[in-house]
C-alpha cells in the first residue's frame, strides 16, 4: 500500500502544476518584462510560503523548513535530469 501523504503530494502537486501551466498559457507571451519561468517559480514559492505559514506561526524554525523544502526540490530535479533523453 502506498503512503497516503505521498499519494496526496503527487496528486495535488500535479493539479497545482496544471493550474499554474494553464494560467501561464492564458498570459500573452509578448507582455513586457514577463518571464514565464520566473513568474511560475514565483507563484510556486508563494504557494510554498503559504503552506509553511501555519507551522512557522506556531513556532517552527523557518530555516529548517527551507532546508527540508530545498532537499526535496533537489530530489525532484534530479529525477527530471535522469528522465531527460540524452
């Protein structure tokens, strides 16, 4: 049986990505000073910060949360690199 937390993460993460992708596609590509990668990353970071708001307000160490998020981001990006055709 799969881990419920991991199932949730995978399913909702893909849903959030699809929404972000859709919003980017709705934005005219010719808009001045609009970099899609920067905008998408900014939106994703706002979502991460909002997820971490509650534990930080309850006293969690923000630096530990950043380290945790960074570690997982590196894992996910390594998976993408391995999947990339050579």
